[in-house]
C-alpha cells in the first residue's frame, strides 16, 4: 500500500506537469495580448514592459523560466493587478469559495443520501416520485436561476437572510444552498439506482433472515455497496465547487475565486491563468487519488494497487 | 374382481404412445427474447410510457410548433417588445419583439439534437473508455486515468476559445467541443462500476467457464453497469444543453438569432426582474423534457435489470 501511494504521488507530479505544459502552450495561442491598449503604447515603452515580464523571449524560453520559478514556489506576478502576486490573489479568494463549496457539498451529500434512500426504499410511491421531481428540478434549473430566485425571494422579499455580500455565516447560507441543488440531485439519483440494485441481492435476504432490523440492513449492508458511483462523482464535483462558481459568486457578491479565472482569460493575464490552472489541476489530481483510495475502503475487493503481492 | 380384470388384459390392447423425449422437453409457449421482455416490462410501466410520449410530443412540437403561427424565430416586431400577451403572439414576445412560442419550439428542437449528440458521445467514447480502463486495470488503467486527469485539468475555456478560432460556429463546433471532455464523467463512472463488478463471483464463474474477455465485458458485466450509465446520461443531457448555451455566450454555439432552450433561459435570465415570464416558458419546457427523460430512464433501468426478469 505504501508503495502504491508513493507511486501515485509521483504520477500526480507528472500529470500536473503535463497539465502545466499543455496549458502554457495553448494559452500563448489565445487571441489578444496581455497589454491594454496595445496599439497606443509607444514601441520603446512596450518593449520595456514586455521585457520586465519576460514576454520578449520566445515562448519555449518563457516556459523554461516559468518552470524554474515554479520550482521555487513562485507563481509570478499578476499582469492585471500591478505587482500583486498570483499566490496572494488565489489565497484572497479561496477561503470564501472553499467555505461555500464545503457547506454545499456536506449539506447536499447528506440530504441527497436521505432522499436517495427514501426513493429506493419506497420505490414507486409518491415519495419516490417527489424525490424524482426534486432531482429533476435540481439538474434542469441552472444554479444561476436558483441563486437569483433564492436571493430575490428569501433575501429581498421575505428578508429572512442577507441577499448578498460576505461576512457572517448567515451570508453564506443562500449561496451554499444555491450550489447544493446539483449535489442533492446527483447524489440522490445515483444512490436510488444503486440501492435498488443492492436491495435485490441475496445477501440482503440473508441479513433480513438473520433478524436484523430494516435500518441495520440498509445502513450496514446496502448503503455501503451503493456508494461507488456517488463517490466517483463527488470527487471532481467537490473540486469544482470549492474553487468557486462564477455566477453564484456574482449574484451574491461573494469575494471568491470563481470570477478570477474567467477574468484572467479575458485579459490574457498569463501568470494568473497558469496559477489558477495549477491550483485547480492539483486539486483534481488529488481528488482522483482520494476517490481511488476510497474505492478500496468501500469495497475491499477492489484492489488498484495491482495484485502482484 | 381385481384379479379377473387384470387377467383379461392382453398385450394387443396396449398401444405405445408415440412419445419423443425431445418433444417432452420442448418449451411450451412462445419464446421471449431478452429485448422482447424488456419491451414488455417497459410498456407495462405507466410512467415510462408517459415520459416517452412526452418526449415524442416535444419532438413533434419542435417540428410543427414553429409553423403553427405566422411568425418566424427571427422576425422582429418592435411595436410589441416584451409583451406577455400580444395579440396572436401566444406566449408573448422577447426584447426584440420576437415571437416566444416559435422560438421556444425552435429551441427545443436544437436542444433535443444536442441531447442526443451528448448521449451518443457518452455512449460511443465514455462507456468503452471506462470499460477498457476498469477491466484491464494495472498499467492500462493507470495511463487511461492520467489522460482523464489531464483533460479535467486543462481549463475548458481555453480549449473552447481556441476551437473558436479554428471552427465556424454551429452544430459541428458544438459536437467537437463536447467530444473533448463531455464523456469524461461517464468514463469515470463506468470504470468505478467495472472495478466493482470485476471481482464478483459471477464474473469469476463466467471466467472459469472459459468466457472470452469480450463476452465477459458485454454479456456479464455491462448489464450490471447499465443502470449507472442511464443515470449518468440523465445528467449529461442537461449539462450539454447548458454547455451549449455557454458556448453560445462565448461565441461558439449556434448563431443568433437561432435559439436553443439554454440560450433562451440565459436571455430570460437577463430579464428576470422585469419580465419573469420570459425565463419561465423555456425553463418549463426544459424541466418537462428532463422529467420525461428521467421517467424513461427509470423505466429503462427497471426493464433492463436482469434480476427483475420473470
């Protein structure tokens, strides 16, 4: 197992390096330039600016320079905010996005599990249909519409919770809720189908025949075997949610990092694009690793560490 | 009395019944193939049937709907902009005075095409990719999963903008954009399910009976993975419909004034505070469509489950 983990860590580094390389060269093919009003700048000043940011070099040289800086943990300075380092920009927006993401994931997963179990145990009843309706609304009404409706009705019209801005826990409830609909829908659907399949298995009959109560058979025997797809989707979903959602943050005026990425691509802020990509890529790669480890814990028959021993 | 009756019996009185062992063993009744059985069970599921009829109805409306009144999807009427009820504009008009009834059905058609495209990409790329990765395991799985991580890690938006430079906007660009990363979630799900199925007893049994790899995967493991595949498609479809709207937003989707449900919802969202009806209609059609897809999906899942077969 230890060897497997070390092996995977090495692969993670290689994968992140590939992501960095591909993104770096793709990014330099983007239309436009990092300079504002490029045509109005006198040539000598333009040259000086390009030189200061190392943009006068050919792209492969820039790439090597960037990798060199990265080795020392330096993500470079952002182009769009004079002199701000990319690291500080990420660290400024990340806490808010992280909090929203985690709240949405935790609430969404628990509620989704609950709904999924009800739907499977009461298959074909009105409760099953009700969870289907909730799930369908969760996936077919986009999060920005949910966010706007929540902000308008709960926030403005009824005045129960703050409709926007950032500060106390109360401010984070509505945006988390808006983000959690997709999680609820996803988890409840996967749990429902998988659970239906598990409930028909022979070992469930055995467990029942042993005299175990309904709740024990479901939580101990059935649920565990129904978790694999839910865990698979939760990995990347968590990363997406904790790195911020552009529209939800915009609607609730949350100072997260969701806006940062789209904005950096718009203005060709190369260092910021790379910084966010590395951050996101590393989290994705890590989440895949954790999911693979969880597979083995949920179902010990799954052995990814190769059956050589 | 009893003895006398037996004595009266002579061998001539008996006649061998013309019986054939094979005939005795023959199955009575018509044989039902797996797919006939699936269709029978699907048909007896009311929800699934309703769902299928609704999808058909929306499909028919997508063709017929735009022809039902005299307006075209692009015709602008500046004397009647943002009207909820305006004469023979049945569902009102948008900010350019375009007829919403026509645009919604036209958009539903485009979105249905995208839904089927997305489902096809999922099935053609995602499912085999996940099957091979999970089934082979080891090195193959390792490399295939690293490729998925790279695809996840490279920012989608950059790839889309670059596609925009090379391609004309339209259905082909949308299909290509979706086929880069649209199937990745499906591949992950299928791989997880195959990993789980791989070590189960029935697979071991089939393998020891000498089943080939292809037969193991297709006949034994795939039916057990199918329900997760169906659920995943149910998620791929709305994701693709909104992805198309996002592509339209950055200039890669369909060309305005053409519309899709995703584009209409985006447009309606801009007017949400002032004219909420503009988002309500397309959102309602999309929800109805998704609801029908889910009903059909649930019905298919139950119908395809070999354990429920009687």
